[in-house]
C-alpha cells in the first residue's frame, strides 16, 4: 500500500488545496485515492480484497483455557482473525475490566498456536505502544472514536487500526476520526459499523447497513460490520452478518464463546462454537452472490 506523503499534501495547490483546507475528510476520500485500500496482514490475510475477512472471538479474554478452546474451534471453522478484549471499556466500574497485559500475552500465545492474527482494543493513548507490541491490529472502541489523543497516537504506529463507529457519530464524523489517524501517518485504517443508538429498545443498537454503500462511494477505506454489538442478541447475529455481506461489507466481526451462559462479558450476543461454524458455511453463497469469496 502506498504511504501517504504528508509533504506532498502540504504542497497541494488550487482545488486540491481548497479541499484540503475545508473541514471535511480528505486523505480517506475517494477523490484522494480512487482505488480501494487493501490492508495486508501476516499469513496471507488481508482486509478489503475480494475475499471477505471473518474476525471472531470472545468479547473478553477470560483465561488460557477459554481462549484456547475458542481459538482452536474458530481456526478449524475458517476464521481469518482472532478477536478478544484485554482492556475492556465497561459501562460500570464494578464490571470485569479485562485481564490487561496478561490478556495481551494470552492473545499472542494463541497467535503462536493457531497462526491467526489478533485484534484487540486499546483504550488509552499511553497504552498504544504496549498493545502494539502484542497485537496485529489495534481496535479503537465506539466510546473512543473521538478520543483525539488516542487517534493521534495510533496514527503514529505502523500497525493497522480497526476504528469502530461512535454510537452517536454521523458518517462524516466517523470519516473525520479516520482522517485523524491517516493524517498522523498511518494509512492502514479499517472502519467498523457496530450499530448506532436510536429510540429502539428491542436491539442493543440499530445496525446502519446503509453506511456500507455510502462509505464505498465516499472513501477508499475498507469497512466491516459487527452484528454482535449492533444487535446484542445471538439470534440476530447470523441474519445481520449475511445482510452485511450482501450489502458489500469487506468483512464481519462476531463474538463467539464456548459457554455463552458463563461468559464474563456479552454472553447474550455471543455465538456458540457450532453457530459460528454454521455461519461460516452459510456465508459462502451470500458472498458468491455479490461476486466475493469467504
Ligand atoms: C468490542 O468490540 O469489544 C467492543 C467493546 O465494542 P464497541 O466498542 O463497539 O462497543
Ligand atoms: Mn463485546
């Protein structure tokens, strides 16, 4: 992938300069780069290519036993990237906050065991280097989409960033947050739609699938969908994952647990191991219908 040349941008003249000086997104726009960005990871995994990227794993890393059982099953079922939170942004300060550094170490061990690249959340600017030492992709959670010091710090590292849409963020605000990362030097950004807050109470959030074709028109960055946090309900994950692929998403990220009833975080929205294998199988014809593979 071509690195963004910040010096060249500063030298832009005419219309390009006017676009640069407006307050909207530029470097992440289709005008700036007409070809879609493909983010390459180790082990032949990439995001944004013709092949849909499947990211799966527990909401939180809980123990070595838990992570090993889930990771092996996901690998066998064909997942491409392992997810798992070590630093957990919880609504209540009394809820499980994650295993932190121990969790990062367990994730790195699972990469060794399974070969799957790992994605995990970084919550604060001072932890960026620590998380980058272990993870293949750094996740910025919905609550931090507008944490500008964090965005600037992940903009200075050389690892891909999975940026989740703020739960009340417009698409323009979302792209401007991506712009923070890219304008600080890191062009490897993956956008993630994870549902927005509406008046609807039947679902945890409301999945805004129309963002996919909108982003495809406005930006060259890949976009994936997280139907787990978008719906909050296990039974809605499979239909919404299929809908996301049908709408042109470059991948999906789903929460999976070996024992959802006992999960420390987000058990209600976690697929069982066998549900995930079934989903992988059923996504194939949906992807094929839109000219893609899984
Ligand atoms: C997560 O993916 O673990 C998570 C906390 O998601 P979000 O930031 O979208 O709520
Ligand atoms: Mn979760």
